[in-house]
C-alpha cells in the first residue's frame, strides 16, 4: 500500500472549486443576468447597493456552504429542514455584522432558503 494521504481540506477545496465551475458552466442564465439578479437582491435586502453589501451577502452564503460541508463530512444527512435551520443559524450569527432592518434579515433569509434546490443538486 502506498502512503498517499489526501488532505480533507484539499479535497473540500477542490469540491468547492468544481462546484463553482460547474455552476458557471451549467447556469441557466448568462453571467450578466446573474449579476443583475444579485444586485436586485442586495438592493431589496439592504435598501442600497454597494460592493460592501455584496461582499456581506457573499460572506453569509459562504458561511452557509462551509457549515453544510462540515455537516456533510460528519455524515449528517442534509434535507430541506436541516438546510433551513443552517440558514437561520448563520443569518443570526451575522446579525451584528449586517446593518439592516428586521425586514432585511427576513428577506435575506428568504432568498437564501430559496437556494435549497441548487444546494440539493450540489450535494447530491
């Protein structure tokens, strides 16, 4: 037997990278349309659009992805209910970092929960 030990971090990073590339290649919309949709979401959530708020939105999405990857590694099955719980937990963790109204948090949570179908396909 060989002593090839693949780092779980490397495998996870490659998986995320492959997911991003696959998402871009198989996306139903062009990049411009996707960016416009994200801008509309950020404006709806925060009331304005700026690079800072896009970054915060992306940070929340990345935190959700990391938490889901960690859960998947522990063997926890991820269904829609578990995903919704993770979204609620992560948004709650970011409340102090985000300057928005209660309505903004509800919209952010709503948008992220709508991503369940995309997440389900990615983790399948």
